[in-house]
């Protein structure tokens, strides 16, 4: 569903923007890449910020397109938003923090409360997204999804 994809991209862009603004710029807890100099960290923050805005712009352009076509499924969009927010947060907290170790949420403190909070919020957002998506699929007439696919393929 294009509505859900729009929400996912917007959610990823929003989560990344909040992460960049709050944790990188306002609180100075970390940079996107902390395994080098501060200058390298600042450059990595800039690239990360640019990527988050590309996701946001793509999501909003797609949102405008589905609205213009009259195929927007609002509940699917909200589901996608929650999935994008939670997916980004879970990816960031597990893969970037723990597997790649390119940065941590914070340094010089016990990470357990931060990790549990970060991961817990991610899981709650993902569960909300899945529940909303299931509800959207159940409440959307069967022909609406096919119409959305046909409209999208004709536009290509």
C-alpha cells in the first residue's frame, strides 16, 4: 500500500530528525559516528541529517500523490508512520549501537536504562504499527487496495 509506504518513509525521517536534533545537537550525547575525531562526527551528523530529510521529503511527496489520486488510506498511513518510527529506533538501538558500535546513546553512564527505554519505545511503536495496519487492511474494502495498485501502475 502506497499509503503505508508514505507513512514508513515519513516515520523514518521523523525519528532520524528527532534523534539528530535532540541527542546530537541539543544534548551533545553522541554523533552519528563517534569512532573518530569530532570533525568526522560532525560531518557524519550532516550526512545523517541529509539522509533523514530525503526520507521525509520522499514520504511527504508520496503522501501528496496518494491524496491527489484519492487513494489515501489514513489508518494505513498512521500504521506506516508507527512502523517507520519504531523500525528506525530498533535498527538504531540494536544494529548501530550494539552491532556496529558506531555510537552509543550516551557515554559515561550505565547504558541499561537507556537501552531498555530506547528498545521498549521501539517495540511499542512497532506493535502499534502492526495493529493499525491489520485494522486498516480489515476495514479497507478489498477493491480499494487493487484500485490503489492499478492507479499507481497507470501513473508510471
